């Protein structure tokens, strides 16, 4: 029996080694798959939130155009638009809850700054503010907040490089409409 002991020990060590190697490989594979699922969930969440907010922005800017402000070429009657704006805000608020669940702290903070900047633009759309210079400033702040959100969301998702800047929409709008 003593002659067979080294062979039995070798089989035991081999079995334990094989089990450990398989276990570590499977654990690593599971962690990678989980990370990929969460990356996809964050991507979907950030994209859905951004789309909801962009819809809200579009409505606010169209109402603003009807009130005489720049940045939209398709004015929307304020009475009709305010109902749409409320619906868009409800959708944004629902999407926000998912951002809070899956986003990292910095991206959540940037998303909050972006929707707060949109709320400021909405004050003009709702007729609560009426100064054109303030509108320009609010739209610029909103664009910068959007850029910050996208940069941080990209970083959270591991996407290298910044997104292209949103540009200078006041100047673009003025050039397109001959109001330089």
C-alpha cells in the first residue's frame, strides 16, 4: 500500500488543482458576464434618460420659439405645448429613477445639473421669464450641462475620449435665420 500512496496523493492533488482551476475560470467568466450586463444596462439607462430629456428640451424650445426666443424653427403653441411639456417631464422623472439606481455618483450629479438647466429653460417656455439675454444664457448653460453629462456617462461606460461638444447653438441658429 505504501507504494501506491504517491500515486494516490498525485491523483488527489491533480483533482484538487483541476477543481480550483475550473472554479476560478468559471468565477472569472461569471464576473465578466455580470460586468457586461451592467455596462449594457447603464448604457441603455443613460441613453433612455438622455432621449427623454432631449424630447423635453425640444418641446420647451419650440414653446420658447412661439414666445419669440431663438433656437427652434418650429414654434409650438404654448397652450398645446405646456401639456406636452408636462408629459415629457413625467417621462423624464420616471427615467431618472433608473439613472439613480445604476449610475455612478458623478454621472448622476451631471444628469441632475442637466435637468435643472432644462428646468431653467422651461421657465422661459412657461412664460415665467421673458428676457432674451437670459434665454440665451440658459440655453448655453443647458448645452454645457449636456456635454458634461455625456462626458461622464462615457467615462462610466469605459468609452475613451470626450463626446463632440454640442456647439454654439445661438450662433448657428442666428446664421441659419439671418439674424446675425
